[in-house]
C-alpha cells in the first residue's frame, strides 16, 4: 500500500489489439465495408502509438495477437524490442509490460511468447470461453474439457519461462458463477498471475458487474495471490461505469483503450476512467501513474492513425468537451471556471488556440514555437532525428501563413506536422503528389487533371512518350520537397470533383481501387481553415462495378497468392487549405501504403497456415489473417 494507503491501479491498454478490432472480418466486408471499413495499422504506426502509450504512463500494453498474421507478429516483436525497454518520461520509472494475446492453444501461446520475450517485462494473455452458450455452440466442449484446456494453457505459458501470465474466461459476464470459481481456482494453481473478467458482449449493468467481481474475489480459492482485472465493452454505454464498479469491488487492473475504440460499440475509455478517478480522489481506494497531460496528445495520435474520428461530445477529448454555448454557462465560466468546468483543459493536455505566428514570422520564431508545442510529445523525437521534416514543415507553414488572414494557430501547426509525418510514416513514397486542376460545375461531369511524380521511374526508363495511362516526362521533379522521379500526368471525368481526382489517380498508377470511406474535417474555425481528409481504399474485385479499370494494371510478384485475396483496407490522410488538394494527397498516401504493404508481404513470402492446430483433447481452427477474437 502506498500513496496515502491506496493501492496501485494497473492500467492495461489494449488499443493495439482490441482497439484495432473495429474492422470487420473479411467475410462481412463485401456487404458492409462501405459502412464500417475499419482500421488497418502498419507496424510502424503501432510502434509509434506504443511509444506514446509509454509516455502516457500505461503499465501494460497489449500489443497485438501474434498468431493472427506475420504482420501482427512482427509488429508485436518490434514493440517488445523498441518500446519495451523505455523508461523515459514514465512516472513509475519502470518499463511498460508488453503483452501478447493467445488462445488456449500451444501454437498461439508459443507465437505470443516468441514475439514479447524481447521486452524486459513481458506477459502472455491467454483466454478461453466459459459461458454455456459458448461452450455448447462455439467450442462444442463440456465444462470438464474447458477446465482442462484452461489449465493446460496456463501451464504451457509458464513452461516457456514467462512469469507473468494472464487468463481471461471469455464471456464471463454470462457465465455460471460457481463454474467461474472452479475454472479460475484451477488456473491460479497452474500459475496464472492476473485474472481478467471480461464482459465480452457489454451485457452487464454496473451493479451486476461489481457484484460479480466482489463474489469472485471472495470465493475463488487463491484469490489473494493474483491481480483481478476488468475488461468491459460498451454495447449498452456502460463500459466505464462497469469498470469503476469493478475497481470499487476489488479489481486492481483495468483494461481500456484510447478514445474507447474497439469491437462493436467499443471498450472502456482510458481517458474517462483515469479522469473519473482524478476528479473523485476519495471515492476509489486506488492511484495510478498516468501522465494526464499526455492524454490529448495520445488521443489525437490514435485518431489520426486509425481514422476513427472522435464525436464532438465525447467526454474528455471531444471538440465540445470544454465548449460553453449557453449564455448563463459562459457568464459563469468567465467569472470562475469551476462553475461549469470540473477539469481544467490543460490538465489533459489540450493546447490553447492562441494566434502566435503569421506570414512575417521567421524560421527562428517558427522553430521556437514548434519546440514549445511538441515538448515531451511523440513529435519531438522525430524532428530531432529527421531534419528534413522540419524544412518541409517550414515551407508548408509559410505557404499557409500567406493565405490565413487571422494567423496560424497551434492546431494548424500540429495539422501540418501530422501531414508531413504521415507521408514519412507510410514507408517508401512510390507516388508523390504534385498538382491538380479541376473543372466542375452544377449539372455537368467534373474533369480533373492530376500530376504526380513516379519514384519508380527514372530518366533512363522513361522515353517521354504519352502512354495509355497518361503522359510521362523524362525530366525529374525539381521542386524542393519532391523526390527524384518522373512526372506523369493524366485526366479523368467523374460525378463530382473528388470522384474525378480519384479516377485520374487510378489511371496514373494503373490500379483498380475502391473507395471504402471518405471524411473531411476543418482543423480550426473559419472559412480559411486547413481541411483534413481521411480516405480508406481497398483493391476492387471483379464484382465491384464502380471501380476505374485501367487497361494496363501492373502486378507485383506473387500478387495472386492467398495473402492478397482478402480485402485489406488502407488509410490515407492529407491536409491542405484546399480540400480537393487534401483529397488527392490522402488518396495517394493510401495508395503508397497499399504498395508498401504488398512489397513487404512479397519479401516475407510467409507460408500459408494450416487449417487446424492441436489443443488438449483435439484440434481447433487456425486463426485466419483477419480473424477477430472476443475477450
């Protein structure tokens, strides 16, 4: 017991595992992809988010589900190696525990251990359903077999040398409590150190969930020797309330995600849980080591990387969370903020919107303000290691300052920085946006002319002729921020300017892509605000009628293999004062991510996984690349 007699509350973040499961399984996508295209994070993006989670002070990071795919394994392994040892900026002065999820299957557990073992502090999280409905219809096993599998899984994890093993009885919220006590008592004997109690389908009320935690803590044999954990879903909007009820009744670990993202209606929101305890310091007998000043930065990073836009009225981090429109409220806040604000915006790291820079601001003033703005954030390390990013950012700033009459805000600077880093993070920039020209109007088809720089082509392999997929120029790009390559230009018509732009890009790159979603949002107020566009695309199938089909579509080696059959979705972002330019940048960014993903997949040449893997008493279906798991 520390911190005035309070116990440490372990913050277990599953943004990179459960949070990424907002995407649909591939079997559902043909019918629903346009409604919920989902999240696809690259390994680099996952590492970047994990670094920020470490800065935030998260105790345990569930980095992924290593058996699901080679890409997931490599991402978890990189996080274990690169983020696992970090202690800088952490209030606890201890490294973040890196955790991998595994079913109660030896192959899964071995794969998880191989991925996380490189971290100084690592954990295996294994799970097995315990509710009768899951046992009967999904697993088709009886209760005795369930206990045997759970015990065998924990013992196998311990046999690998992993001292920290977590077990979750999936769908615990609908499981028989006496049977839960039996299963959990046996896995404690087998060596489990953390017992996580999931309300997998978000069914429980706070009273029910709190009572269940209390019952288990009081009745499971060996309960005092383990840490009890909560994992709540938000199907009824009760995830945070249920988690707090669990804490009040003995749970000392909470499983949460940034912005509450996750499967279906999402998970318990980290920022809501942390700030609820912050504002009620005497209500719960726990303390945490989260750096609340990093909450907003972390929220924004996850939003930008996943493309999951936060609703305006989202607690703590939504755009309206600290906005006051009512005259009575405004008057009260002006006199004393505590009249209508229970949290100071600065406590969660929300920056001011002061106007600090303009078109007459020089390089030194720009650098000084930028360094102040990104101090102790995820951007600081990148700018120190990548001087070229600063130069490109300064050029973009001067261009924006010339057009914004009211000056450039902190949000504008962060948006420009995000735009530069987003292009940097997408890997090799195969195609670089140069310019667009659009003719559009009411009642007529729009025409777009797009010029890009193709970095796969050089003077020696371009003859300057005009081909079916557009013009090519043998002269390499000469603009300061453009990569070496060959300019290519083509035009297309469409039902609106955005459709025409995307069609022209598809013709230029020779790919058949489908737009899964398109979102545009102003960065700040005013008609001269920067616009941020987020798109998601996937390769079109023969059944997709709306795709642009170039006559010559280049194919990568092994493109027809099984690894490319599922419709993986790729996200791109672009920022500009012209939303059509931002749209073109976002689409090209998504295309670059698609090309880079294919290139890496071809290099790996991962063998196809077998259909069955062994377990106690038989075998179970192997996890396909895109399979989600419910915990």
